C-alpha cells in the first residue's frame, strides 16, 4: 500500500475527525469544527496521509504560540492502528518539523498521555525532551 503526504484541505476535516475517533483513546477527538478551523487557519502545519484509495490514514497538526515568540505546539499526530510501526508517524513528524524549522521557530512543544509508549518513542526519535507533566501526561519540547 502506498501513501501520499500532503497538506490538508478544508474538505478533509470530516475524514480527519474519523481518523481521530478510530485512534482513541490515544488521540482525544476534538470538538466539532476544530479540524476544519485548523485546516483553514494552519494549513501549512497540517499534513495528512492518504492511501491509494484516497482514504486518510493519518495526520499531524500544530500551530504557533502567538504569545511566545519562536514557540510552536504540536497539537495531534495520529495513524490508524493497523498501519502503525511502518514509519508513517515519522513521515508526518518529519514534514511538520521541516516546516517549523523553515519558518524559523526555535522550539516545538507537545503534550501526550503517559501510557502512550508509541507517542513517547516518536517524540524521543525527533529529539523531544521532557520538561514537565500534569495528571494526564508529559510535556516535552524539541529545541530547534
């Protein structure tokens, strides 16, 4: 199966919602309209993977912190369960990180559920280091 990486389109929002639902509990499905909003406002930081049948199988999205210059937040990364451990999460993360570096951000921050070992490994692979936690999970950052 081949996959194509591309920037999100507004009409992808319902498909992204379906991927998020299928990836629960590791991905918290956002409220109705969130993915459409993110697609409209942060298209350059919102990537999707589609298979040969044009079905979405994964996505990553993040956005700048408008209150802290140079800071960027990875909001969500998700890959359908049957396609995990095939490098798709890395493909998505690499694309986002390259765009963030190109746009001259100095740090990417993220938050994920403690028990999500795959997310922990993906973050570590891309240089994220723990800098805090709350009752839901870890806060990590990657200095660029």
